[in-house]
């Protein structure tokens, strides 16, 4: 089993330093750890890739056979 957990966020919805925004998403680096808490469980991911995509590159939303997290803004 696996899956692509996709979370999109706005970089400016709340003024920094807010944990409710993706203001610093551009500073995430390979090797960083990202944790997501959902319904009483914590999921941990390690950043393996960062990239800038065009608005029409919707393939980032595709399912995956691996457990991956895709963050975008």
C-alpha cells in the first residue's frame, strides 16, 4: 500500500511567523523532517526532493505506490 498525501497552502494567508501558512515552504531542504498530525496520529516524512512546478503540472497530484507527502503553494 502507499499513497500520495497532497497538501496545498497559501504563503500569505496569515502573517509570519504563523504555523498556519506555507510562508517558508521555499526554505525546506532535502533531508529536512516534516511531521503531520492528523486525527490523533503523527506521520513523519523526510524531504527527498524540492522543485518548482508550473501551474499546469498537475502530475504532482497523481497517486503513488510509495508513501509520500506533496506540499505545494
